[in-house]
């Protein structure tokens, strides 16, 4: 009887043990989160798409292929589906509550821009959206990412934001409360794919880490890289500032997967449900 009980306990423990480190770290299937899906142990990497866009696929622990799916903030809780080599795989998205943030800006143009600035914003949005959609074949060097600056988190991901009482898009990244001039380091190896000085984001750098995993750093005071630069993990790409729509010096870091902005806290092991 004792052996039977022991065998039952071991069987119950197997699913948890079978999960690899990346699955345990990243699998947070909520709006603005990440779903990690088992694709089996075939010889070749499956081709996966979600909402019509290619998905990051890696081999975990050298055993099985997994899809790492970014879930947009706009997705409602419930059933979702990916396509893996033509077959449908379903997964469930849970609920997550996001707080509100109310910000007062003295510059009214940063709340209700003029027609001329609206044209600029539209042009800049198209440029940045194209960068987020890039999907290179390279494998990310690491998925447990480094913090780009050594400092405390301030505004979390997903906040419903109100500027001078008017609701705008949710907070699509993670803010770090650090001083102006603080060096910003690449959280993983990657290629610089876009640099700009934008109306809302100020001085900005986009880095492609591979297979649709894209970092965006904005409000910089200075940029120390150029387009097409290959950055090793930990390379300095610029300095913290307060350019664009910012109330003071800080780093805003966006992380995108399959063109969905997701919570960077997941990738640095600081996710809070």
C-alpha cells in the first residue's frame, strides 16, 4: 500500500517537473501576458501563428518545442487559438486587473496635439509599428532578461492612464525610476532596428532580440548606438532622460512578442498577478 501511495505521488509530481524553466518563468496567460504552449518533440521547429502573426518557437531543455505567445492587452479572458503547422491548438486566457494612473501635464499639446502634430504623430506611429512587426529568424540569446537599468520599478505595465483627466492608451511598458544620465543596457543580445526622436516617446531605440521579441526604450537623453548595430547582452545603448511626453527622468521599456506589447516584468521574474 505504501508503494502504491508513493507511486501515485510521483505521478502527480511529474507534470510540474516536466515543465522547463522557461515555461515556469513566462507562462502568464492573461491580457498583456504570455502563453507558453507545448508543441511536442518533433525534429523540426513547428511554424506557429497567432492572430495571423508569426510566433516565437524554441526548444526547451533540448526536449520539446514550445510556442511563446504574446497576448495583447485588448484580448478578453476566454479561449484563444494558435495555428501550429496548420493544426489548431487552444489555450485559455485568464483575467487580470490593471490599476489607473492619473497624470497632470502642463503642456496641453501633449494631451490634445494640434493638427500639425497629429500628422507627425501618425507618421511616427507607422514607423514604430513597422519595427514592432519585424520577425527575424535569430534565436533570442536569453529569455530571462536583465533589467536594462539598475533601479526600482515605478509605473507598472497595463495602467489605465488619464492625462489631465482624459483617458488615453494604457501604459504599454515598464518604467524605472532612475536619474538622468543612467546608462541603459541591452537586456539580451540584439540588433538595433530603429532610432528616432518622437513626439510622445522622445529619443527612442528599438532592438530586435529575435523571432518577434522586440525591446523599445524611450525618453532617452542620449543614444549611443546606430541602426544595424549588433549589441551583445549588457551593451550600453543610451542614457536615461525625460524627452518626449515625460514628467521627469525615467526609463520606459516596452517589450513586444508577435507584435503584442507584453509585461516586461514577466521576463525579469518580477510579475505580480
